[in-house]
């Protein structure tokens, strides 16, 4: 994954591009690729099978400019970024559900 990101072999879903823009950290696709290239095993959270395709989705939670970010991707011949957004804590989710 890091090698794919470093060589620019990364695609973003429409959803991930929208999330990246909404992240409000001034990141573009190249910046996101640098984040991917710098991911470590400490950033890894889980691996889940996609319901529709059965492919493994890799979830990471790195800190970017002091902000905890949720990154989900799938590895094929390239790296496909499925999600790239600010991590929402359980407390924040509960507050949104109540409001």
C-alpha cells in the first residue's frame, strides 16, 4: 500500500474525494497520497471483508495535522481509497443522534 501510494497508483472514490474536501485541513489528493505512504502498523485498526465483493478493506486512523482521520481502502493493482474523513468519536455520534 505504501509503495502504491508513493508511486501515485491511488484512486479515490467519489465519496472519498468529497470527504477529503470536507475534512477542512486543506488536503488534496497528493497530500492524501503522502498520508497513505506514511501509514504505519500503529495506524492500522482493522481489516473487514466488503459485503458486496468480499475484498478486504483496510482501516487506518492516522493523525493528520493533529486531527484523527479515518481512512478505509482496498488494495487491487492499485490502491482505492473508499473513505477519508475526520474520525467521529462515539460521544459525537451519540450527540448527533440525539439532536
